[in-house]
């Protein structure tokens, strides 16, 4: 077979025409050499042409033919050379990881954890909270998780004197046995006994007390390796925040209740008596809003700003912890209202409890450690 075009620029019968719309060119060149079996029988198909381009069929002028201006045949676009494998653009998760890492580096880092997560190298689930009590991530924000983490840091306190005995609670703040409680729990005591959540008993010494703030600091003898509570920030507490209370009401060590923060900055007035209560079941008297509750506060009294909560507090909760959902102590429970008609063990909680803000405690620690007025 041979490639022939007539002098008028039209292909001989049986040969393809030039594409429509492209001017026919005169045939000046000799015919091409016949194709052989070694050539494959036919010229190779034209390269892929993008939409909108014009292609000249093979044979339009033979080898070496170039149409004269002003109608040059547009050259077929050269295929883009393949990039080396090592320089190919990353796709999928790897490309996303690179982009995330670059963006994170620009704002100060932090991409490593996300990178590890995306490539399946996620670190083991850790624990949240600061030094001392620790709430697991899976239990964080739950009453059960807070109770499990903080209960080992809450103790029962029994203070005895010739006049009687009082029972309250306390919060461990150092591994060697420093414990914060209310002044009214240990005031006038000759001996102070402490029982941990696991039942271990210690004798404690009064380090310092501040009756004006109804706070006291005691220290266990020969204690070490205890689980100290994490002290939070009561300034960050808001009305409606969920809270947990842990203490030893009626001698029931490690009792857990929950509620919310009902109000802030309540003016609570308590007695500064130096004698322990005759009946350990009787709640500590206090004044609020010009009224007295739980008995007579006497002539010697002090007023402080308190967090109000509806978490159930009962006699024996004094000195225990009010805790946020991160497991941090935000207050020391100090007073609760009981109906005026109730007495003794029938004087239960009606959802009006008060706690000394932990920021007040932290600000007073140096005074307490130096002995306060003791």
C-alpha cells in the first residue's frame, strides 16, 4: 500500500482526508516509502490531543512535510515526563500528615500526637489532672471517676478532750501527712486520731490553726507515701458547676455525694469556741443571712466568704473536700443547714451546704505551718 494524494490536495480513494476545517495543502513531495510488515503495517496512531486542537492525519505531505505559513499544523502537546518516584506528591494520610505537621510547627508545635494517631502509633491512654490525685481519662468528668481518684486523700478525724469528742473529716495535702481541716473539728482537743480510707490509723499533732478562717493544719506522726490531693482554683468555679463532696458524715468514712455549685461568695459566720462539741452527731452552728442555724454560735464568731452547694453534707462532713470534675479540691466543707426542728442524728442535709474556697486555704498555708495562733 502507498500513500498518494492528488495534485488538488485530496486523497486518492481509500485514503483518509485531512480533518475538516484545515486548509488542503498542495502535494509537492514524493510519496512515502511503502509500509512493511516490520513497520507494523500502519503508521502509529496520533498522540492524544486535548479538546479544541487540530490534528493532521499521517500522509498529509510525507516525511518532512511542513505546511507553509500562515496555517501551521499545531504541534501535539508533548506528554509531561513522569516525575521520579521519590519526588511524587504524597497522597492520602501521608500527605495530610505532612501538611498538619507543617501547620502545627508554624503555631508552636503539637503535631506529633496527631501524626501518631493518623499513622496508627497512638500513645497509650494517659491520665489527667495535676500532682496528687489523678482521674483517668476514661473516667474524667464522672462522679465515679472523681470518687475513685480522690477518696484515698480524704480522712476521718476524731478529736477528743475531757469534755467529749467530735468527728470530722480532713484532706491530705502532702505525702508525709499534712492534713487540712476545719478549726472547729479539732478545737480544744487533747488527742487527734486519723483514719485513712484503707482503715490505717495514725495519731496526729495540731500544727497550726486559724479560727478567723475556721481552718487548721494537722500532721500525722511517722507517715510517708500518702496520696496527696490536688488543690484546684476556686477562682475558676462558676455557679452551676458539677461538684463532688467526700467526707465522713456520722462516722461513715469515705461517703460520696454530688451536686452543683449553687452560689458564690456567701457570707457565713461560725463560732470560734475552743471546746469540742459534746455530741459528735450535732452539726457545727453557723449564721447566714442574719439567722442562726444548728444552735447558738455564741459571742466569739468569725465570718468568711463561702461556696454554696446542694451536694448533701451531714454532721461529720466538716473538714472534708468539695471537688470539681477534674478531681481537684476547690473547697473545704465547713457548714450545712439542718431544719430547726431536727436534732441529733435526725439533723440531715436539705441541700444547703457551704465550703471554704481552696484559694483561701492556699493563702493561709504559710500561717498554718508556722503555727497560726497555736
